[in-house]
């Protein structure tokens, strides 16, 4: 069976399977201690619960970002502060 998914789609599917929250920005997928679902921004109790129970560990304000081209091919990954 041929997999017709792009690298972008495969990465999203992998992160979803691990219940890792991420943000999409143009052609990138980012996640980290300071990145969380935007719908939590106005719900402080839910945000506090998310941060306490998140399966993303590391230093505050660090994040990881995967970069893809316009058709979904993987370009690079970086870990940033």
C-alpha cells in the first residue's frame, strides 16, 4: 500500500497519536512549554490544568518547530529558546 501523505500530514498525525498539542503557523508545526491550544487562552482554569498535565517537558519558553515547504515536504527541525 502506498502512503500518499505528505511529511507535514505524517508529522501532525504522529503528534496527534501522542496527544502532543501543537500550533500551526504557515508551513511549520511548533510545540513546547509555552505553546498550548489557543482556545485555552481565555480559560485560566483549563490553561493551568493543561500546563500541569502536559506531556511536553523541558525549560519554560523553549519550543520545537518543524519546517515544511509549500507542498508539505520536510525541510528542517529546530529547538529554540
